[in-house]
C-alpha cells in the first residue's frame, strides 16, 4: 500500500495555551495511532504546520475532518506526495516546542527535532522536504498572506452601470468587454477588449479557421474597431488590447495607427495597454523586445498576458521589462488553498515590486481567492467574480455590496 506524506499549514482561529496544545496533541496521537498515521505538528503562536504520513485514503479522510475543525482556518495544502518510508517512524504525532518555552515561537531548528526523533544525525545528510518546509515555517516565510476576513476589502460592487452600445453603432469586428478593477481606487481602471464573432462567438472559433496571415491581418485591423467601440462608452477607464506578437511582426504599423486614432479620440495613450501573451512572446524574443520598445516609445503600456502559463516565466521580465503582468488564471484559481500557488504568487509579487511592474490577477472566480490575493498584495483584479465579459457592452460590477 503506497504511503503518502501530506503537509499543510493553517491559521489558528485563536491563541492556544500550552495546556490546550498538549490536550490537542493527546487527542491527535490517539486518533492517528488507530489509523496508522504518523507525523508532527508545529505551532508558532498564530499558525499550525502539520506533517502527516499514512495511506492515501486515510489521509484524505483525515484532511476532511481537519478542515471542519473550528480551531483553525485557511487550510492550505503545501505538499501531498508518495513517499518510500515514514520520516516520523515511531511518532503518532508529536508537538514540536522548545522545552520550557511558552509556545509562542518555535526557536530551535527542525534538524534538531529530526535528530531527536530519529536518534542519530548521520541518517540526516540531506534535508528532507518536510524539514525544509518546517524551517521556512519557523522563519515566518509561510505566514505572510493569510486569508482575510471578508470586510477588509475596501471595494463595494454595483457602482458601475451596464452600458450597451447603441444598436445603430456599427463596426466590422465585434468585441466583448471585461472590466479590470482596482480595489483600492474603487475604480474600473481598464477594460479589456476580447474579440467576438458576429453573435458573440469565442476568439478560438474565429481564429481557428484562419491561416497565419489572415489571422494577423484580422488581429491588427480589429484593434482599431475595439478602440472605436470603446470610445462610445461613457467611462474614464483605460482600454486593454490583445495583440499577437506575430501580428506586431507582420504589421508593425498597427502601433502607430492605434496611437493616431487614440490621439484623434483624445484618449491618453498611457491609458491604453497592449497585452502580449507570454507563450507567444517568447518564441520570438529578440524581435519582440524591439516591438516592446516600439509600444513603449508610442506611450502605451506593455503588459504580459497569461504570465506563468508558459515556459518563459521570469526571463521575459528581463527581456521585455513590461509595465504590467497579468498572472495567468491557471495560477490564480485556487490560490487561497494551494501552497505551491501561494509560493509562486508571493515570489512574482516580490520580483514585480522590485522591478516596478504592476500586477493584475486574472480569472478570479471566488471570494476566497480574491481575499487571499488582496492580502498577498495584489490590488487589481479581473474575473467572473467581478464581471463577466459583455458582448458589445460595458458590464456593471457583480458581487455583494460588502466583501
Ligand atoms: P485573455 O486575453 O487571457 O482573456 C481572458 C479570457 O479569460 C477571456 O476569454 C475571458 O472571457 C476569460 N475570463 C475572464 N475572467 C475569467 C474567469 O474568472 N474565469 C474563467 N474561466 N475565464 C475568465 P476569451 O474572451 O474566450 O478569450 C480567450 C483568449 O483569446 C484571450 O485570453 C486572448 O488571449 C485571446 N483574444 C481575445 N481577443 C483577442 C484579440 O483581439 N486579439 C488577440 N490576438 N487575441 C485575443
Ligand atoms: Mn488578455
Ligand atoms: Mn490572460
């Protein structure tokens, strides 16, 4: 039967005294011994970190119970993986603490604990993963961005009225529009134009039938239509446009044309974002960095779309120096419950901050993720939770008045 190790962290819903913790532990020890689960529990005054080892199905059942335990909240799985042997061999759960020290801080190293558990140091030439994670926990690296209580987000929905374009307004290419919201400014800061077929068909269905050169032509020409449609709305928001790098290579003039049209419409160029997808951009990095400079030289903002979805990742920040990155919804979705997502997002934020890049989280679908992302330091969001794209219209912001 395959053994698994599961590591999660959680936030204590209240402080625990030493006495309470030892009671808690006794209970864990008994229950875990019954189902042959071993492990260790760490508490730093505000958070728990628990390592559990046992059979997969048993651990799953156990985590279900743990999730409904009122004593802690914001449970985030850091690791769940098969292991060859137990690390906490004879432990049916132990609480790690420094002897005689009030349980407010874990002061010792996890290596020392390991040594105590297994008795000899020579077995421990390479740190195990649980040791590394426990050390990061001890150093406070996992306590930066807890789930927030609902009321902390200072944004109230429902302020923006749905605006449909007049039926008489004609452009060749149709678009849907989706707001990007800044929760601190309480504003729709930009609106993204998403290409649509005549009856609202998806971009995929439009692009699929086209060869590269017609695709690029459509992509370039349609952006002027997006700008024309956007201009009809009564809004102070900026506009965000998607362009394929291939389009910019084949039709480099599109940047200049957009700039002229924006000037004619008296829309500030600095209120217009040009989004390039990470995946596409990297395939042609040298050319694309020239184009990136073109975009900047015209006064537009440059964004990397779907950041984190491709393989380029951080090198794109070196090469393109975008103003904005839009974190891919593959990473954003479920951020509040996943240790790997949490760690990746934290490091993107850290890196972006140092480089003066602002962040948009896209694909936000749940309140939990929104709260978590906000607590982590992200202020700008796009997603179904806030507003779904509306066909030839500017949608109002959804969601409860109070978050
Ligand atoms: P994108 O630029 O990343 O646009 C966001 C996509 O995610 C949109 O799909 C939007 O409807 C969807 N979305 C937004 N919030 C959520 C959410 O909370 N959950 C989920 N599951 N999805 C969400 P859409 O409109 O189907 O567009 C797909 C892609 O097509 C776009 O992804 C973009 O890469 C491309 N695209 C759209 N318009 C254009 C265009 O004019 N030119 C080019 N080159 N590409 C375009
Ligand atoms: Mn986009
Ligand atoms: Mn995207």
